[in-house]
């Protein structure tokens, strides 16, 4: 008689992939709530559209590959990818923008590489990068705090009507890049209405909410400390070095930590176990590279926030990092007796 034998590992821990994904989704809820409080319900609309697009794309690919879609959808990886992408898209962008990015992330960046566990690049960041280079105008229309209500979200997101100029404006990172390029000093730049106490108005509170969710994941053991700590320290170290050299030209470490997707990237994006380095020392190298590249792109690159491109670049370097930081096998080399 022939028996079906499951593939390894045969002994598993208490947390499977689906449980891990659900924990990360739960940890995102405080950041989403604070985001919606400051910038309106558009972020909730983007999450709904992205989730529907990701689940539909995942199901279609599974059917095309003659695999049961329900088992794949049940691991919640497509849902997590959709949420992360939606949080990086402006809340007033038309629905088809985030739907396109979500479908691209699932079909191209995830399933064409073989599905969960086989993808080389972070799917959410690959979808975001595709949107950024394809629809740059829509990806820069960020709302001002308290300016977008249900009526504005209905018009801009669901009806795809361009939002009025009074509702949107440049982010703090974009304002710094633009006005420094015009020869102004940081003291003048920080007087703009886009700024709050540490970074963009409202964004520092969103970053704190993401920090709380990330610390909860650390406490639960869902992620390791290496990547968040190394990424944020590398970003802060680069910012501190140049800020000390010219404080009127280069923003402070606190600004870079609180602005943009720094905290979101450190705890929820760069920690993707599939596309990051695997060994403890490799994670430190990987995350330090993400932090340093984020600062380089923000300061001298062509995009205000470089987290997505930094993660994708280091994703491509992760196999090499794993090769050179592989732990020595017991019984080989100097350990041999």
C-alpha cells in the first residue's frame, strides 16, 4: 500500500505562515488607524481596493496553474502584500492605481517566481516601484492633514476625479529636497506648513504607531531585532554624520527616522523572511545596506523616499550576503577535533 508522505519539515513550531501573516496584519492596525485619523479614510479605501485586487490576482494565477486557490489565499500573504502596498500609495490616488500595483505585485513579483517562499524581491515594494515609475503624478498627491473626508475620498478614489490642489501638497521629504535645491536653508524649510514637530505634520504620529506595532511583533517573536535595529541605526548614523558637517544642508537623524516609510520599512517591509538575508550577521549587513541606501536615495537620488528602492536593491544582494555570512558548520575548519 502506498502512503502519502508530506515534505520536510516534519516537525514545525507553534506558528505557521498564516499565523505569522495574521500577526503582522494585526500589528499594522494602529498605524492604519492613526493614518486615517490624520489624513482621512482614503487609506481604508486603498486597503480595500488593494486587497480585492491581490486576492483576485492570486486566485486567477492559482487556477491557471491548476492549484487550489483557497489553500493559497488562506495563508494571508497576498493580503499582507496588499496592505503594505496600500499604505505606500497616496490615499487620494484613483482606485485603478493601487489595483494595478497590487496585481503586479502578486502576479509578477510573487507568482511568476514560484509563489510564497520563492520570490526574490519584496512583492509590495516591487509593486510600489512599478507604480512610482509608471504613474509619478498620482503617486505624489498626498493629502494635507484633516483635508480629505468621505466626499473627497469618494470623488478622488472611486470616481477617479483629480483632487483639488487645496487638498494635496508635498510631503516633508519632498519639500526638503525641493527647497534645498533652490538654495534655502533648513531653518527656512522647516517653517513650511508641511512640517510638524519632528517631520511631516501627522507623519511622526503615524511612525510612532508603526513603532508600537513593530515592538509588539518583536515581543511576540514574530520578527528578529537585527533588521529593524540595523536599518534604523544605519539611517540615523548617515544622517548624523552629514548633519554634523552641515546642519543647514542636511536634515537631522530624528527627521529621517520619523519621515516617510522609515519605521514601516524597518519593522514590516525589510523583515520579510523570504527576501532578506537569513543568518543573524547577514541580517545586520542587509539591513545596514537598506538604511544607508535609503539615506543616499533621499539625499542625492531622484526620489524623496528611498525605502522601496533600497529594499529591492538589497533583496538582489541577499544571496551574496548569505553566502559570505554563512555560519561555520560544527566539525569543519577550526571546530574539527
